[in-house]
């Protein structure tokens, strides 16, 4: 059903038609086919057991990517299913991946997330494009988020990534032109840490990540999820982010590449709080999973004067007007309260109940176009202290 744009948001949104109007099933079926890489406009995602095994709300996310970005962008959800047309090894050379991933012997709590981390670098270096988590509910066309800027020969940007604070990124969305040296070295460092491992336990003890004990979290106050695990366990969960931080702190990787300088000059820093976690920005982080879950199930014909209705209205229209996408997190076994992704995993179809604010959000992401020309960016901060060692030098 079509939803109108309220008068108070008509200066920020305009109605549009999906770039890809095909039925959902046709879009999914086309993604199951092998498609050779013919350009840098690739969206790379991963689910080890294949596209059809992805939770339905994530499938709807991926379908939304196609409807928003259209045929100019090729979406591939890679997997590790034998003989699959989208098997990882059809696109990535074996020597670029750790043995535990190739042999299926990973045994950590977050093997799926780390598997996606392993293939991110090789895909972006070889082909270019965007590595995106299936939990990303896209709202703005990728060209208008960052790709037009990465393609502009008059601008220095070659990579775009959400930045939380200082050199801390969110790696669920990484856009890069192909053959990028920074991405190549990022992957090299991450593979070095995983050499001989089957899980992430103990990664934070590596001398190469020793700098983390000196990190100040003064600027982290905007991001306070209710972690239920020790700091070391959380840091090992985000080990690829720590590798990015090390690269940003290194003056010279040992071969003449000035990685810290590159970070400051050539990377477009997407404002993570405003562009990626708009829901958390307006509702707060405390109990955000259950709260967003409940708000998005409220019916549009419910009492508009109720506090919950007003919060749901504010949430959805804030996302549609001012967010590039909403990263729906799971953070499974990491937080005290369940996150929205975990709740949607457990409750089929509750992300898009007919006549609800959830359905409005899904509809608006595809049928409304933001009038704002630019997204919110952050400045790539110069590190307080540089590391005067090579990439793999402890």
C-alpha cells in the first residue's frame, strides 16, 4: 500500500519509484546466479549457508538494496555451500584466506562475522565496490552515500567507511575503489593475526595490538551499548576494527606507504551516529533493541496521541529523512539486552507487520528519496601518537 509523505517532511523527501521493480522472488533468484565482475559497482555480502538461509528480514534488506540501487550495482551474497554459483572461492584466491575458514574448522562464537571479515579485503582489493552486512537496512542510494565522491577525480577519496570516533570504524559498510593499498595492508595485518588460529580468543593479546591499552575513550560517550562481556572479549570480536586502527596509527608500514597520512587525506569518514545509527541517536542506546522492536510494530492507525506512537513516528521519519541506512545489530551473546536483529531473528515477519511503522520504514526506504545533497561526515582525525614501526613489526 502506498504511504504519503507528511507535510512536515515534504521539504526533505520526494516520492520516487523503485529502480528495480521486479518481484521479490525474481530478485532473489537472479542473485543466486553466477555473474562475472564487469565493473567496480559491486555490493558484496556473505552468509556461509547461502542466500536462502538468511533470515527473512535480512533477505528483505538485500531485496531493498536492489530496489534502491538498480541494475548499475551487482549484488552478490557469497557463501561456502559446495558447488554454489556464489561460492567464495569463485571470487577469492585460497591463499588470501586463513586455513580455518577454508577447512571449516572455525569454532568461535562469532565465526560467521569473522568469515565475512576474511573475505572483505580480498574482494574490495580485486574488484572494488562495497562490502555490506546483510543487517544493513539501506535508505539512501550508494551513489549518493559515497560512490559518486569516490569516483570524482577532483576529490582525494578512495575509501568510505562509517567512523564512530577517532580512528574507530564500523566495518559493516566499507566502500573502496579496487587495487587499494590501504585495504590490502588492512587485510594483510588481519590475516597475520589469524594465522594458525581457529577462533578469536587471545587476539587482543597480540603485541601488534598493544596500542589498544593507550586508547582513550573520551569520544566514545555517544556509543554506549550495554556490553555484558569483558573488554578483552569485545575487542577480539572487533579485531578487524583494531587492525584498521593500527594502520591509521602507523607512520610508515615499512615499504614507504604512509598509512596514517593516507587515513587523514584519502578516506571519506561517514558520521556513524547520524548516518548509520539514527535510531540509537534519537532513542538512546539503553534497551534500544526491545524498544525499536516494539515501536516498529505499532500500527499506523493506533492512537496518535500516545507516547509510543509519537516515538515510532519520530523514529521512522528521522531515519527516512536523515539516515543513509540503519545498521540493525545482533551483538549476540555480547550485551545484556537483546538487540533488534536478534529479536527479528526470533520473531518472523515482525520487521514489516502490515499497517505498521515497520512496513512504513521498508516502503519509504524504497519509495522516498532524500532531497539533501550531502551526508554527514566526520573529519579523519590525526592520531595523538604515531606508531614508528612497520605493519607487522611488534
